[in-house]
C-alpha cells in the first residue's frame, strides 16, 4: 500500500532549484534512504514532508490525506510525522527528561514510564535524564532527539543524517538499534544520508539524489548493481568503468570478453564492474595480464592502480597482502556480468 506519495515537488530558493521535480512512492512500514552529495536538496525535501516549509509546486499525500499542494498546507504539528533534524535540535535549557517528554500529554507516572521505555529503546542510561543536552556527547544527543521523536508515536519518521556524529563502530551499532526500534514499532521511515554504505544497509528503497532531482530510485541491489549512469555508479561505491564493443550479451573490453547484463544492445558502450568482481592474482590463472603501477597500504585493504599496457588504467581496493608491490605483473580475473550503461 502506498503510504506517502510525492508528486512533482519543486522548491526554489532565489536562483537555486533546491527541489526540481521530485516524485516518490513509499509503502507503509518500509524504509527509504535518500542519498546524495551535500547541497543536493535532501534536507529541503524532509522539511517539506514535515511541514516546516511549503512546496512551490507539486503535492504531498500521506495516509490518504493531501498534506500540501501549491495552495494549502496541513500544519506540521497536525501531520503525525516525527523528525530528527540534522543538528539534533534539543532544547538546551531543558533536561533530557523534559526534552523527551516535551509534548507528551499524560499524567506524570505514565509519562515517566514512557520516558524510561524510550531511553531503553535508544540504549541510553536513565541516569542521564537529569542532565542538560550540553552534558551529553554528540552521539548521545542524537539518540535523545530520536527518543523525543519516537515519544509521540509518529506514523512516519524522518531522519536527517541521524548517525553523523557517531564514530564508525558506534554508528553501525546505533543504526542497527534504530532500525530494530523502527521495525518493531512498524514506523515508516525516510532516512537522509550522504553515506552510501549506510543507505544501502538501512533501506528497502534507495533514492539517489543529484541537484534537486532523483537520478534513480530502486532497491539497494538495483541501484548498486544496475545504476542508471556513471555518476550514480561512482556515488554508490567504487566502480571500474571500461570502454567496450558490445554484441549478443558480450562485451570486448580491456579486461577481455565479458558477459553483460543487456542482451539487446549492440555497439559501443561503457560497462561497469564492481571491485568485488575483480581478482588480482600474482601466480597466473585465468584473466588478462596487467601491471601494478602503484600501491597504497591502508590497513586491511590496499588501494592499487593497475595498468593494462598503455591502453587502460584503473584503481581498485584489494585485501592487503605482504607480497604485492609496485611494478609486479599480475593477472586480472573477472567474475559475473558487467553492467552496461545505455
Ligand atoms: N532557506 C534557504 N534559503 C536559501 N537557500 C537555501 C535554503 N535552504 C536550502 N538552501 C539551498 O538549497 C540547496 C539544497 O539545500 P539542502 O539543505 O536541502 O541540501 P542537503 O542535500 O541537505 O545538503 P547537506 O548534505 O549538506 O545537508 C542548497 O544549495 C542550499 O544552499
Ligand atoms: Mg542536509
């Protein structure tokens, strides 16, 4: 069932088209990630859905109700939508208890029980309830903001970069905890991030945004494995893009003859491989001969630049090994099909 529908949304700030025709369908109980570079319009989109700002054109329909169009708007507090803003936005002069309880209409004992339950949900020590926001770390503040947004049991949750203040390990753990909380409560969620790994791990549906438009909307697998263009491919992860001559589902390329995921196309094209499809062998094996032009050790992985004759060069992250150095001859093997850009 479609729960949230955005139709041709536009929002202009002076000469900047922050949103330039956005269409999106979100099903009830699902998780959508909106991913894109800084300034592409992600926060603007969430602000329009939350009701903090009105679209210039287009419409927002939520749970069968028209929330906004060019003429009228349902006010933010009547939408039943929770938002965790990019900067957390806790009330600095209130305690954590007062922040989470803000706007909760209930008698004290019920309210306190609910606050305790929310603290537990987001994994915070109840001893923090008496503190002010400036006595918490950035990551803890983000979790309080999430608890506050959950307190009113929203039907839709908007999360704007909620994990950005967390370091890598805590980030993954918090993301998992938040995902579990939202799933258990059956809350439909829109997550904004510019971390592509986070988007792919979190969502059922990923919308890749560029300059106020969605370049592509699809499942994590679709957008990662079958991106619409080179820019989308590169944004979602490392991509090795090769020139090719294609016919009958096979591509002649600098890495040899490769199967492609498009049997109809014939002619010149660009094709793409993801790094996990590529093996770099030091002791022969199937594949194409190449040279390691450069290697940078980064711990578990090494960033290598591979050249194939004078014709072609590409970069790749591979698992680090003691024995590989610049100048070595290697064999490049490819597994699976290449993706063809039409
Ligand atoms: N109130 C405003 N007045 C003028 N311009 C604005 C306003 N809000 C946003 N913009 C502009 O609209 C564009 C989109 O901004 P937005 O905040 O939506 O980007 P974003 O994708 O959330 O970026 P980030 O990843 O850096 O948070 C930017 O060019 C921004 O400068
Ligand atoms: Mg933003």
